């Protein structure tokens, strides 16, 4: 504290330490919050086509076409340590070649302050529902789950699954695409 | 900083002033940190905490960085240097 510059250094260092301490306290204050909440998912149209996948090997793979109803009120999840949510819908199913397939079908970024009350009716999905073979036709147990990442101001990035899943089956016949 | 001293603007505090400046700076920053934390928690908005902390920092800089006269009230009293002529007389 004997000179102007050493005083500036001491004050700035102490202010930064206090700020770091408060940030850690903010992280602690939200550490044990349960971020699960209910979501209701329903499928309206479920058809499956056999189409050449030009993204990979050009073989005819199964492509699912589904539309969903999705309702979830995520606004109670926000607090002073939640910057934004990354919400995504994924399908899980078993085929003869893989015991677990996971395909992301839809996602959305919700920043704090934006409308977090999701209510979609007969919504088309954002991403293609490709199988890596012929596992979708006649598959009786495909489970849709809504899930989100919580992006905090300070702390760890957590993955949370919604309470409530939806299972559906694909028809036994391909829908022939009109040429 | 040296040019200010050469202009006759003092930059130093006395020892007691340094102690009081450090104490005051820490008090202001801690106080605004606590206020900011409570306010931010109440409003559920962490940016309020950060801005309040920044305000406390600015206040502490204004109050303790310049060597205000209140930090210069207890200067050290040095003994007067003995002149050579006095020492010669003692011999």
C-alpha cells in the first residue's frame, strides 16, 4: 500500500477474489436443485420408408417419418445460475445388429427470458430419423425421450431426462415414396 | 507516475494512512459483495451481483487510491540531521 500502483494492485486483487468467492457461492446455492420435470410426448404419424442414404454408403436404409405432439413447461427450471437450456428429443431402440441405437430427432436452445413453455402439435422433426440398416420397419418398441442440458453461469453442465417417455411402433410395411 | 511527483503532487501516504486505506478498501468491497449476493439471490439475477461488486470496486478505488489528505495526517517525525560543524566542536 506504499505507492499508488501497489494500492491499485491490492484493491483489484481483493475485488476479484471476492467476485470469485461469490460465483462459487452462487454455484453452491444451486448445487442440489432437482431439475427434472414432466414432459408429455405423443406420436401422430409414424411411417417408415426405404430410401438410399447418400450420406453414407448409398444402400437402401430405413428412414422413419414421424410427427409428434410435445408439451413441457420448462420455465420453473430457470434460476440465477441457469444461462440457457439445450433441449433435445431422442429415440432409443434395439435392432438385431445393435443392442442400443440412439438418434437425436429434434433440439432447441432456450435462453433465459425466452418462452420456455414448449407446446408443439403435430410437429415435424428437425433431423432425419435414419437407421443404419433395416431396423425400423416393424420395430415394436421405439422410445422417445425429452432431455436437456443445463448450461450454468458457474458450475457443471448437467444432463437431465424428463419424467415421462413415449413408446411407439413402426408399421410392418414400407410407405412407397411418390416419385 | 514519477512526473506527478516531480510536479509537486504527492503520491505517498504515511504508515497510518496506508493501514487505514487498506482497511477501508477491504471493508467497502466486502460490504458491496455481501449486498450484491443478497440482492442477486433475491432477484435471481447473478449479473446484479457482478455489477454491485464492480460498483464497490469503483468506490474503493475512488476512496483509497488517491492519497487524500486524511491518509497524510501522521507523518513520521525524523530527527534533524546533525551538522558537521557540531561534531567538530565536540572534538
